[in-house]
């Protein structure tokens, strides 16, 4: 019976007796080692080693040491991992040694294969990392920034996130102040704490105080009879974003200043002060300094808010971001409407030349509109509402004359280059020398 079991085993088995003679081996043993019965069975293992059939005998070692022994054996050019197990009789003497073995040459080649695969995986990982790094350089948690100015903004954000310092975001409407506020919150240690956004311009003036600071029960008619915590209290342990801070009514600015200095609030109609731990980010598209000069904004509050000012430049001052943002919004709109529209090069050039008074928001809205309304798959310059010279209608309040002239120069040059391809031809059409054109292009950053 035991012979049948041994022969049925897929794994090689060899049995030696207590005197070191081979007495049994199965077919798997011959399959793996190439050793036949006549070389091993009935022979003393010392002789088998002497004849060079096996390099070393594990059975003899087990007989000597009276315990399990594992060795590496070389047989017929194969490397084998051989384990011998003693079988003891009733008196505790070794009666037989059962040996099994595994071909580790195969394992070794698997190992080599594995390490090759690992190497390859590592190579791909590195490539992906480089690619991701490139992507990260452009998109920072969904904030597209590739221009030097915006990368400076992102760097500054990275520097300040570990601290709870008060931040004031400055920039024209639609430049991305809120996206930067979101980024500060996301990268800060308070990222999983409350993030309360307050648009000071959207709340009726008479309600701002109760919204921000809350009220006790019976504080005024129409109030919730149980009283209510204000937004500052709701932001406790987290961040409060005061958008359009320039719209804060003058009579409330004193109270806001006290909250920011003491970090405690008193609800309307209440007497107790409530301690709050909040990080304050505020934003405005107004020139707060002139508001201060005109007496419309408290100077002390301005200084309290302006601890870390971050200026976000208008889109026309960071033209490198324009194609990236345009394609980013194009992808978004394509996904939203299950379309596959493309922006042609001349459309991107025209976009680069445009002044974008409504900044990134204007671009986002325009691209979404174009994706829906353009019949063809390609969105070209002719589809853009500003490609017919409407781009640089001077906006005397927003721009200096020099800037407007530069914008016009830039647009004319970009148009000429895109139409005539070479600076020589473009210069001829524009009526200036080629070297003057090249100089102008350098000055305008084209
Ligand atoms: N760098 C950017 N990357 C990706 N999207 C952006 C970027 N800047 C702005 N946006 C998008 O443009 C729109 C306007 O941005 P945001 O609301 O942050 O501007 P804002 O300066 O806060 O405007 P406002 O002063 O009118 O409140 C948003 O939909 C925002 O997602």
C-alpha cells in the first residue's frame, strides 16, 4: 500500500534505511533528478556520492544528527533543495530516512523572471511618476497653474499651509480666489474640519451680523426662538472663508475685528463669550487700500486681515495658463455633455490675445457655451465672440493706456504670425521691420 502512495506522489520521494542504504524511490524522483533505481536502490549512499551521482547525501547527515536536515544538492546540473526527515522506532532510534526534494533551478529562473518583472514595473513606475509630476506641476488638486506667477502663488500656499495665519486673497473677479482658498484648506492640517464659506456680498446687510455671530433666543423679532450659533461658531476648529470682505458693512467691521483679535464671539442678545478656534481666509476684488483711504474700510481691520496677502494676477497677465485652462474646461464640458469638441490652434491663439475682463470664470462659461452651441467638432477662432476686433475695447478704469496698446500690438502680431507663419512676412504685413517685430515679440512675451 505504502508503495502505491509513494508512487502516486507528484513530489520526488526517496527512502533510505538505518544503515544508509537506498531502499525506495518513486517515479517523480527519477523525473526530477534523472537518477534511476539501479544507481540508488540497494546501494550505500557513501558509494553513490563517491560515484558522483549525487554531490552530498542528506540521509547520511540525518543519520548522524538524528533530526531533520535540509541541504542544497547538485544532481545532473540541477540545483535541488533536499530535506531529509528521520523516522524513529519505538526505542527512539532512526529506522528510516524519508527525503523529498524540490528543483530550485526552476525556482531560480522564476526568481530571475520575477526580478526582471519587478525591474520593468519599477521602470514603468518611474515613468508614471515623471508623468504625474508633469501633471502635478500643472494641476494642483484641480487648480491649473503653469505660469510663473501662478506657480509662485501655489508655492506660497504650500509654505503657509502648516500655519494658521490669516490670509487675504486679492485679485479681480473670477481670477480664482475661491479655488486658492479651497487649496489652502485642503492642504492645511484643518482639511477634515469644518470649512465655512461666507459671501459677504450675498447676505443682506441687516442679516450679516446674526449670520456671522449668531443670536440668543428672543434676540429680535422673527428670530428662531431657540437662538442660533453663527458661522464663526460653526467654523470652530476649522476654517472660515470670508469672500467679498470689501462688502462688509462699516458698522460691523469693529465687531469682526474684535472677533479676529480675541478669537471669541458674543451672540446678538447674549452676554457670554464663546471661544472659537478658526483660521480666517478672506478675499476681495476691491482695492482695500483705497477703501481705507476713503474711510469705507477700517484700517485696523485691513491690517488684521492682511497678514499674508496673496495676489492672484488677472488672466491676461499670465497667458501661459490660457491654453491649459481652455483645454481643461473643454475636457470638463466634453465630459459633461458627452461630446468630443476640439479647440483649434487659431482659437487658442485668439484666446491668448484676448483680455478676459471676466478672467477664468469668463473663459469657463464661454467654453461651456461653445461646446454646446458649435455644430462642428472643431471650435475655431471664428466661433469666438471676440475674434472680430472686439477684444480690446478699452476699459479705461481697469487698464492703463500703455497696457491697452500692448494688448492691441499683441493681438495684431499673433494674428499676423498665425496667418503668415514667418516673422519676415508678418513684419511686412504689419509695416515694421523684421528685427522690430522680433524685439516686440520678446518684449510682449510672445
Ligand atoms: N487656476 C484655476 N484652475 C481651474 N479652475 C479655475 C482656476 N481659476 C479659476 N477657476 C474656475 O473659475 C471659476 C471662477 O473662480 P473663483 O470663483 O475661484 O474666482 P474668484 O476670484 O473667487 O471670483 P469672485 O471674485 O467673483 O468671487 C470657478 O469655477 C473656478 O473653478
